[in-house]
C-alpha cells in the first residue's frame, strides 16, 4: 500500500491469498461475505498511518466515479495488518 492511492480488488476469491488458504482472507470472504474490496490509505505529512477498507458482498467493482481514480486504481493484493497492530491517536 506504500505509495498507492488505493487498492481495488474486484473479486477476493480470485486473489492468491484466498486461493492459498490464508486464514485472514478466507475468514473475510467466507464469514464476512466480502467479495469486492477497496482499501484507502490514511496519510499525514506523507507518512502512512493506517488504512480504511470497505467491501461489497457481491462481485461488483467500484467505478471510477466512486473511487475518484480516473484510471489510477491499483489491482494489488491487500496487506493484512501487522500482528499486534493497534490504533493510535492521529
């Protein structure tokens, strides 16, 4: 996610992490019902502070109008949060 404007995954079941059985990704899809996901970084003074993720329970990619990307979307794997990650005041 470093340097990316956002990460857009059209179908989480087609992602390598899901296919290889990553427990976090499998839980997100099988228990949470997530299929299409958009992850947006939270930055302050250029430093990555965290991320916000939204998902749909159907395969329906977000449009350029919805993302504001106009062709800049990144179709890349979504990183899992580090173990022990915690929220800190921004």
